[in-house]
């Protein structure tokens, strides 16, 4: 058993040591090495990987896969891990769901022993390389792999065959307010629109613009123009000033606190009196004791 675990761990480390990570190749190698060990497992005994980051699955894509399974059967066995109650999925979440829709009661499977860390990493990698993953789930998966493996964005981009700008842009979506993230998950708001909004730093303004995009069918190009204007007036009368962004950044870095600058007004934020006193010191203003 110990030798088996080491071999599996070595295989997973080999996956990460490759110049480009390819989950499909890894999965296929596991299948090819275990063609004589495929067993039929009751679908009712299988549950999702507890570390599965994906929150939603495209119903249309699942139905298409189910139709294919009805006609040709499940050609690729899933990979599972034995658990206290039945089995946990390692690879093949969509195939398992589609098989249920197709009316199957059993599916071909390969049983492998992975630890919790490996289960988490494999779930993340599989999801990152699936085309139907929504941008928010993909962003969460990328962020988690970067943290788990200690990658820089550049290293991740190279490992997964993505551009650095793509990684930066999709991770930026995680800064969006939760209600706007849900719009992206439901495909009410495109990733291109969301990417533009993620560059803003006021949640209320982001939400207002997101609703305008949906209600007024604003194009990506028009949204770019809208957010780059010196002053943008929305229906709810919220105004966004971008002319002074450079000055805001300089003041924020110098004073080490949040600064907002609009026409004829500068706002400096502080947490308490102690922080206010430090701000006055930085500004060279002496406070005389009463």
C-alpha cells in the first residue's frame, strides 16, 4: 500500500513538474495503466469531490453529453477514491452527472488512492482546463492553485499554457462585488464586461454599471468609453471621476491610507485619532496641546 501511494504521489508531482500541465493527458495515462482494473460502480455510491470548486454546471452541455451516453455508452471510465461511504470523484464529474441524466445506474470506474491535498489539486486542475467552466469558478480555481503551489502569475501562465494578461484579468474578477460575480456566473454579464468593471474600485459604482450593461445592452466598447470618461453620470446619479486617479494613487502611497479625489475635493480616510495624528505628522502639520 505504501509503495502504491508513493507511485501515485510521484505521478502527481510529475504532472506538476511538466513544463505545461495537461490534466487530460494525466487522466488518460491513469486509464491506460489500469485498463484491466476497470470496475462497475453504482451511481448512488458516488459523490462529488469534496474539494470541487465548481459551483454550477451548464445544463445544456450536460444534456448533450447525456444524449451521447445514451447512444454510445460511457466510453471513458471515471476515476474515484474509496471513502467511508462509497466513493469520491477524482475525475469525471460531468460524465457522472450526464450518466445520471441518461438513466444509467452503474458506470465504469477506476479506483485510486489519493490524499486530501492531491484530491484538491486534481479537482482544481481539471476545472481550470474545462472549457465550460464559468469565469468566476475558473478564477477561484486559478487563485487556489497559485496559493497551493506558490506560483507567481507568470509561472502559472506558463504551466497552464495561458497568457499572463489572461491570468491577471481573470483573477481581477475576484475583486468584483458578490452580486456582480453572480451575474457573471449566470452569464448575464460577459467576462469582457466584467473585466472592465473589475478595474474600478467602488462596489456601488460597479454594481450600478453592471445593471446598466444588462438593462441597456451596453456593448463592451461602449462600456470602455463609459468608464474612461472624465465624469460618468448614471441613471442613479452616481458620478465617477477618473481624471484624478494618478493623484489618488500618489497620495494613497505617500500617506499610506485611502484617498479619494474628485473635482475641487480631496477626501483622506483614517481609522482612528491615532491614525489621524500620524497623517498630520506626514503632512507637516503640528498640533498644539490644549
